[in-house]
C-alpha cells in the first residue's frame, strides 16, 4: 500500500512538473503543426536583431491549410520578424469558439468570418479594426466587398466568392442531350430524364448543408424581395405566406418523385459529394466551393453550375445565388495590429490571391486574378450573370434560420408543406427579432 | 471517536479549487439567467422573463425535453441490464473473462468524436456498414434511414451510446460483484438454493449499491450527453435529436442568447435533480445518503 | 450424485448459452472497430467505393501522414499530461474529502456531500462562459495549468460521489478499532481507509480518466495553440469544411487509442488485483 502511495505521489509531482514545464514552454516556438519554413528563412530570422512577433490566423478551412502554409512561408521570407500560426476551428462551431478567443485577444490577430449574422455579431462586439481607406482595400472588386461593410465602414474583406447553387455533371448532360432548364417544368423534365436513365438526379446532403444551400435557389424567384427575411424576422411577413409554402412544396415534389437519393436526410455533404464524383448522381445540391474537392476525387469530372428556376421563364428575375465569404478582418483586441495588417495586405496582393484561388479551387474577390483551372473558369462565367446575394445569410436570428432549414427537412421527411410552414412559423413567432 | 480538527485540512485544498473554479462561476451563471446578454454588449436585468419564455413560449425546449427522456430511458434501461448481465457472466477472474472485459471496455476509451465518426460511418445510408450488410444478407427490408428518419434517429444514437459505455459499467459491476464474499454463495448452495435464487437473495441485494451508482451515473451521463449527438447529427433532422444540452449550446453559441441559455441550464439542472432523486427512491434500500 | 450430474449438465448448457452471448456481444463491439481499422489502410477515394471489404489498394500513407506531418505524438503527450495531472489531483483531493465527509457525518458531512453531488448535475453550459472569463482574468487561457485546474474542479464531484458512497458501506467499527489503537485522523486515513478503498479508487480512476481524456469542451474553449492541443481537439481539427478524410481521421483514432488500450491491458491486472485485495482484506 505504501508503495502505491509513493508511486502515486511521485507520478503526481512528475505530472505537475511536466505541466509546469508545459506552461513555461508555451512562450517559445509554436505553430509546430505547420510545415517548418525552409532552413534559410529560419536562419535569417535568428540573425535578425529585431523583435519577433507571432500572429495567429483563425479560420475554418481545414482543406486550405497547406496552401496557407506555403503563402505564410513566402510572407515570412518578406517579413522575417513576423511568424504566422494558423488556427483552424471547425465551421459548425466557428461562431461559438471564435468569439470568446477573439474578444480576449489571445487568438485571431487576423481572422475570417462569415457574412450576415456572424458579421453583425462581430461588429457589435467591436471586434474589427476599421480598414476603410487602407491601401490594400483597393485591390478588391468594389461590388464584391459590400458584405464586409457596415455604416459606410469597411470592417472585413470578403476573400472568397462562391455560388451557392447546384453543380452538374457536364458529360452526363451532354450524353443525354440536356441543357440547364429555364423554368420549373423544364427542371422536372430534366430530373425525370436523368432518373429514367439510371442516375440519381440530385445528390442532396439533407443532414447538414443541403437545406440551407438549396433553399436559396428555390426561393430566389418565388420571392424577389431582397428584404423579405428581415420582414419575416420582424413579423411583417410570415412563412405561412404563399411564397414559402410554394417553395416547400416544390422541394417536396422533387423528393416525392424520387429525384433525391434515398435517405437524403441522413446524408452529409461528403457522402453526397462522393455520389456526385462517382458519377452516380448528375447534380449536387451544394455550391461552387465543392468543385475542387469533387475534381480531386475524380479527375475526369467536368462540372458546371446551374440553378433551378422555380417560375415560368418570363417571370424569372435571378439566375443564381452568390455569396462573398471568408471575410478577413483584423482583431481590434489584438496587440499586434500592424503585423496583422501586413498579413492581410499580403493576402490581398494579386499574385497571392491568384495562388490561393488556383490551388484551393475557390474564386476570389481580388481584382485581375487569372484562373487556370476549368472549374474556376466555369464558375467565373457567373460573375456576368444576374445573381442574388445568398438570402439565407440575411437571416440574423439563428433560431429562425434553423426553423427554415428544419422545415425543408420536414417536408422531405413527409410532412405537408402548409403544416411544416406553420410549425416553422410558430418557432419564428417565439424568436422574433427584438 | 470524535472527528478531529485536522479533518478541516482534509477538506481544504479540494474544496478551494472546487469553489473557485466551479461553484463561483455557477453562481454567476445563475445571475446571468435573470439577464439578457449577447456575449458582447451590456448585460440587462430582465427578471423572470427567461424562465417564463422557457416554460411557456418555447416549443423547441419542450421537444428537446421529450427527446432527452426518450434517449435517457432507452440508454439507462438497456445499458444497466446489459452490463449487469455481462458482469455476472464475467466476474470470475479467468483469463478468458479478463480478455472479454478488456474487449468490451475498448469503446469507452475512444473519444466521443471518434465514436461519432465510427457510427456515422456505420449508419451511413450509401457507404455505411449496416445497410450494406443487411443488403448482402438479403435483409434489405430491415434497412432504415438510421440517422435521417426523424422517428428513429434518436434511438440509433442511443444504440451508439450504449455500445460505447457498457464496458465501463461492466467494470463497476464486476467490482461490486467481486466484493461479495464467496462464503455467502457457499452457504446459499448448502441451503439448496439454485442459480436464480442465489442471484435474488445473495447477488442482487449486495450488488445493489453498485447498481445504484451505475444507474445514477448512466442517467446523468445520458441526460447530459452532448459530444456524441453534436458530432453525429447536430440535433437534426427536424429537431428530432435535439436534447436539452445541445439546445442550450445552440441557444448560447448560435443564437448568442447567453442569458436565456443560462436560464435553460438552470431548468436543465432542476430536471436532472428531480430525475436522479426519483431514481434513488426507486432503488430503495440503497440510498447513499 | 444425481445432484452433481444435473448441475453439470445445467452448467454445460448454461455455458454454451453463455459463450454464445459473450461472443455475440464481442462481435458487436469488434466489427465497427474492424471496419475502421480496415479503412485506415485504404486511400480516401477507395473508401467510398469499397467501404467494407479488404483494401484493394493497401496503403500506409494515412499513418505516415498522421505521425510525421500531423505530429500526433505531440497531441498524445498533451492528453497524457492533462489527464494524468487531473486524475491524480482529483484522487488526492477527493479521497480526503470523502474521508472527511464520512468522519464528519451529521450536517457538516451532508452539506459537503450535497455540495459535490449537486455539482454532478450542473451541465457545463451553465458555467462555461463564467469559467472562461475567470480563467482569462487569471491569464491562464491557452495554458495547460489553466485547463488542468478547471478539469479538476469540474470532474471532482464524480469522484467524491463514488468514494463517499463506498465509504458509507464500511462498518463504523473499523474507525473505533483504530482510535482504540491511538490513531489520529491521518493515520486512520492512510493505514485503514485508503487501503480498503482501493477497488473504488480504481473504479473512480477509470471513470475519470476516460472522461478527462475524452473531454472536448474545455480544451476547445481554452486551448488555442497547436502545440497544446489534446487528442480529441486535434481530431476535430482534421474536419475540413467540406472534406472529411475518413481514412486519415480513422488512422488518427487508431493511433490515439492503441497506447491507451495497451496501458489498460497492463494496468488492468493492477486494477483487478486492487479490487481483489480490497475485498479479501475487508
């Protein structure tokens, strides 16, 4: 027994010592999970007599880590006194985990944010350094950085441009002589043809992002009022109004006719994506951001973007849905704002944005960028079309957004559209914007 | 012997850490429950408004509560029954038994993120194991939308929870069973008792304290269950797997309503307390205090 | 004689049924794990096409990447440090607390017990933000010490609960006997109560280790830099926004669990002996 106690005491002390060492060790070199900068840069840095600053870059795109690492290595070459450590927080919990860390300044000297509700929250929290007038702002295409503006001030710079509408398999369409339809009947006929030929018409990730993405293109022409969601949130409009019930019933129609894969509500975006890349499904109800990873899984894919038009062709106002996201901001609570700004400026440079775009497969909002992949060239065509800023992001009350996406899931699970709308409206009534 | 003064020293260090890092913040949470706070601006006192809303003006709260009950009941009943049965089969320290115990314990070691990844894969409709196996065995009719069907999703998750934690409960039961003196069984056998009677008269009363701990702990654990549900379904589809803990998290961190979330947490605590005490009453005769 | 054969026959059929049940549950436990292990040897593309079968393209790349690029060893060490420190501290404090509760009895014991038992029912959402603010004010965010301190406070109630329960089942005469020998509280604690509680201390240690090891919430809240991340947090990090590389994550899961399983296999003898010793001596 004594032996047990002695061992325990020893281990306890040892553990506390290790933990103690851990604490003091924390101030030394971090960022170890990134590829180490080349030996040269390291040596240069240690020769430098200047102060070494380490800034933290918080974002959610795990799949971009390697590309950022390369960009960071280049940045450190140009700015030997500044080290950048990436901190990736998963996108579902991003708002939750980011906010606390950003506020006390311990992380995220440079950080990314989503537009819409998250942006509003961060602005209210005074988290952004006002970037209006900074010279790197002019590197961006004017009308694409509005999502990061409030009251005339530029708080954040949207870096990515994405189209939140379904991707389609060009080769399958060609084989069956299909073209993106211009109205609802055309869309139904297209799906029917695909189904008859043994394809899943639409791979729908109902378990995570499907409802929130697909609702955009489905409602964009059913209700063209850009202010509609604000009206719903303040009670001036209701989900039980005709336009929303119609949207739900159209989604239900797609499901009931068998145009979604079985158990769509249990399918997440990765599985849906793989159905598409394996060419079992002809369309994927997500957005342009998945084109790169689809191509990675199947290099023979040829992809394009389309959007279902839910009204007769002559009534259609919008052709698609766009979002400017991954908004870069400098943390107002950061003690290293100059270094942070330098990093943002670096990313805003044409060459770097171009490298980012071509290697991650995302369109960017920086001007004069040349795209050299077929997917990006395809998506870039949409900048000339009349698209609507993603309506769903204009819902600022989280509970209401959840009610909307749940209503979509509900009709797919079999509920009657009017009832699903009514159920969702009850939640809205309990959560109206104050 | 009267308790010595030095007992206060026994209490001091642990109590101090507990008070500072746990009790005090909890009290702050209580104060928060009477306020409105979005995490950023000033906190505004609003009295009982949060509580009123929780009890009368929040359908989702009611739904989360019902889901929680479904989840908890299925987990507690099956996990307790299963772990006790297996513990009885395995309480002798033979090599085979030790092997089985280690095997069953294995899932407990996995982090819930890992368990969620594994079962997400198993339940997957297209590439997952379960439907695949059923299909190959010609039992396609048994295939379900395990996580996509609002009616059964919560039970599918309960199954994963049981899978992950039964091994842990077996350990507790084995400890309890092994504490029962062997002579009692000898005596019972000499009196002509069969296996079932021996169980009823010797095992059950003496393993009851362990059973109480297992049941209470499983109840609280499954009521609070967060990681698994969060990682597997995030509360959907259509709120069917939203339980109180995930709902509170969503209210706080997606809705930025920390005051309301605090009030919900208080309600949550009360519910847990009621259920736990109710359970103690049920397993009478083994009240710990 | 009759009795003997009947018993023997009953034992045999019982033992067939018993084996069947054990093997069945064993399979249930193993199969998901096996599928996952197989998956770690497949490249990501193959997994979606061939989820169940033997890897068509057997590859060790997932493991290589995990160990070398992703430095999983570092996350493992962090989990070890945090878990070991927390568990030992908790056991240290809670055995003393349980002993005090046991010895005080009356209203003092009840209050103490209630204070901790109630803590078990407090969901983390209630105090997580206030705890964060507290830790932040103490400048302990992103430190292992901060995380450990909070973990100790948060998980202590469970240990106190289990240990108090166990102590209550001990006969009071023991302490009487000790006092007659002229023992003070400390000696009674060290020489009598503590050795007797070994089985329940082991059980608590197992519970707690698992909970602390797997905790995601507090590391997520407090730890920012990669070099301090614990395993669950690091595994979560691999979930890219739109790509979940199952084989890689599974490789991480296997690597993360293997040492623990080994430790358990070795320590299990320890725990079993402890349990036996506790009951025989008692």
